[in-house]
């Protein structure tokens, strides 16, 4: 397989298509021509698979015409036309048609690829209620007596237990079921997924009724989620008979519960939708969720009945083929404002509930927290305030301290005091410089003798003094120290070992990434859950440069240290963290996704819903910052993560607690990740 970094198939994606053609009832030649035209279009767009509606070559609404020989012969002739055309179309087609087998008639999905019929799948469940009476014309496929049929001079596999494998795209294995099959309590596709199918295809007719479209959404999404698969759903549209029913042509593509693409309903013109399915993501989810493997073992008998039909496709690997899929720039932060507010509310309440439980269980009613005037300590204080409200304790039980050092700016110090006043906590200022000078003198550090040596020791003495004060204050006041360090800092090792951003009695922020914390603070400011007296201070904190403020700033009051200048933009590093921690993707795939999200002005979305890229990163910048992330994450920072305090996990994006999502050796190396990184062209 030729590897082209800029081709989606290189990174284990597969482009799939769902077609809703215009049909004519009982006109197989016309329907075949429509099928070929839409398959040709799907091929031009780089698709590997295109699915058509149930009984699409004949139309679904033929009723007793299905027992007319002329129609059945016409359908086979139409299939022959489609098969011949497929020789020039390097993709798989799944078309619906009636088929005679041993004196019985079956409602079938036929898989065609490379000028051949690869297999035929009969419908398992025939609806015979309401407006449906398929059992009048068809037999159920589960009781077909033969494993093969002869069709158009070929002997081909026949049965509901077929899996179709694209041999040169190993993770692409698909199964076909038909309409009602997915509406039953245990769909055939459930067992197909256990047998290895990553893509489930449903050829449907499905008439239009009030509320039915919404139910299809739920049905398809839930089946794809339960089966950890992609699910392609197509249904009949314009041209079907409206004698007793109407047709909306709803087509859906879902992946693990997420809707990737949907057609417009009630269209007069043919409709073709696409999505790029992440096969590796599905495979890794199955590997991670060990209960999936247990289900395979429990249903070994059903799994064993599946047969695999293998064939190759001439995939368009040599050409540049970018993703036809929205990759969110901020995977931890929903772009949609309503969902974002829901996420913030949920995360905030998880943090509040967790800390409240810790205080109740320990019998402690006071907390101690250091306030820097920056983002993380701000949000931790907001959580503490809500906890006191929840426990019906006064907010004065929050003992908040701002501790200016050698580089604390007037801006952050002022913000710290304004914030503490807004919350209504007990507040105090402790100047740590005298104790730091004493420590530097004890160490024999040049700064204590008047030299301007701003090294790591100079920085860590300040951080250590702040932490020492907090723990002693907590002991003195029978309180616990609340940690403020976030998930992004833990991932990058951007915390001093044993001090406030690393160590505490309980850390409410440890599984919340920096990009989400900023939106949580904004959400608190806008929602008024703490109070609306002076929420402007929260907005001022959001606009403050992220800096540890451990080295004196410039003459004009700007910070000398800019965190993101050292470790890279948090928006990129949180993106890298999500795909490395949550899915274990190789660096080359993470970079491919980042390029799709951050370089294409139309592709990426910001959490405010705008489709305009405020920041854009080219591949060289993406590669550079990914290299920083990989080395810090895999090689230099794990020892800090093995002894972090208790903290609540807040999302499926993962945490780095050694008692939760992440267990890794402290002396591991980053070699294999860096080697893969070097394969990225720039």
C-alpha cells in the first residue's frame, strides 16, 4: 500500500456513501441507470462503499408485482448492468432487489465490486403488521437452505451471516441487513459486529410518518453505539408509489453514537451523502472496552456462523484526499453553545459534588486555597464557593490567600483581591518574599547576595514557599488544601513536583484541561451561579496572559514568562492530549487530524460556533508542538503523575490519575512516538 500522509485511507479512515436515488416503480433498467450514475459520483469523491435503498432495482412498492416473472427477470438484467459497470468503479456497491432461490422469493441486498457479485444477503425479519405485509411476497432469509446461489453465471455466497472484508484495508469489514432487521430486539448486525464487522449497512424503504424520522435517528445512533461501529442507513425516496404511503428518503451515517452525515428529507432530486469513518477509532474502542470481548465469548455460537467474503478495492491511495469530516479544534469543548453550556454545568457539578463528599466524609468544614489571580485557581475557588453553598456553610469557611512573590504583577494581585471579594471568602495576603530570601540564603543562592540569577531554583523556592504556607495554614485551621493544577499541566509536566499545582489534599481540577477551564470560568460569569455583583473580574482573568510569574517581568509590566512560548499553545496541546490519551493514536494520525482541524478555514469550528479560523497552524507548527507534547508526556513527566492527590474524573476524555485511566512506567521512553513523528512530511 502506497503511503500518502495527505490521504485519509493512510490513517485508517474509509469514505462511505449512502445514496437515495430517484426511482420508478417496476422499471429496473431506469433504476439501474440511476444506481450506476450515483455510484460513479461516489467513486469520483473517493468513496470505498456506497449503499442503495431496499429493493432499489425494482422499487419497494411493487406489492404483488414481485410475483411477476417479467419484473424478476428485469431485475436480474438490471443487476447485470450494475455488475458490468462496477468493473470500472473501484468501490463496493450494495443494491437491493428481489431474488428467486429454490422456488422461494427473497428480499436481498447484493454486494457488487470489481465486476463481480461478492455475495447476497437475504432479509431476516419480514414485517407483517400495519401497512406492511412482506410475508405475502417474501420468505425469511434465516431459513434459506442453501449457502450459495448461482446468479448471472456466478456461484456466490448466500445468507444473512456474511461479512465482507476489504483485504487491502484490514479494519474495513462490513455487514448488510435490511430495514426491519434493525427494528427488532436483537438485530442481526449486533452479532455481525461481534464477529468483526466495523461498518454496518442497512438497506431500508421505511415510509414517512410523523415522528418516525426522529426515531430512526435514535435507532441508528444507538445501534452504532452499542456495536462500537459505523452504521449506514438508506431509505426509499422520490418515485416510490404513494398509493397508501409517502417516502422521505432519509439517509443517515452514524459512528459510535455520533451522527456524521444526514440527507435532506422529501427531496425530488437524488441525494448522496458521505462520511469518513474512523476504523481505527472503532477498533480501539472495542479493544479498550473489554466487555465487548466478553460479549464475543458469550455469543460464540452466533459469531461462529458468519462467513467472511474477502476482496480488494483499488483505493485512491496515490492522491491527496483530505477528510470529509468535521474535526473539532477543541475536543473537550463542544462547539455548539447549548451543548457547551450543558457540558460546563455537568463538569462544574461533578467537581462540586466530589469536593462536598470529601468534606462530609472527613468531617472537615474549611478549605485553604491559594489565589494567584490566574485561571486555574480562579475556577477552583468558584468550585469551593458552590460547595459551601451546597453544604449550607458560610463562604467564609474558604480561607483564601494570595501570596505575591518576586514577579507577581499588579494586575494579577489586584485580580486576586477582586475575586476573593466577589466570592465572599475569608481572604488574606501573605508576602512570601522574606521567607524566600531566607531559603535562598540557606541555599547559598546568588540572588540572596544581590545577583539577578533567575534559575529554576529561584522559581521553585517561590512555588515551594507558597505550598508550605498553604499546608501549614490548613493544619492550623483544621482545613484541607484545595489543589488547582489542571489536566493539561499534568500531561505536559508543567508543574513543580510537590508544590501547589502538583500537590494538595484534594484537587478539583486535575482532570479538566486548560481549554475547558477557560469556558467553565466564562460560564460561571455568565450564568451567575456564584453571584453577579462583579463578574467582570472573571472576564478580566480570562484575558490575562498565562504565566507562572516566577521571574520578574519587563519594564512595561508585561510578564517575562509566557507559558505557551515554552510548552506550545494549550489549544494545540489539548488537542494532542485528547487523541493520544483517549484513543492512543500514532503521532502521524494525530497530526493528520490536527491539520484537518486547524489548517482548513472551512473545516474547523470554534466553541462559539463560528466557522472562521482565528488561529491557523500549518503542518510544520503542528509537528513541532506535537514533538514537544510527546517528549514531555511520555518521557519526562510520568513520575509527577504517579503521586497526584485524589481528584474526580469529569469526562470521557480521560484523566491521568494512576488510580484511574492512566498507568505507565515512570522511566519510559518516547523513542517510538518520536520516530513516527519524523515520518510526517513538512
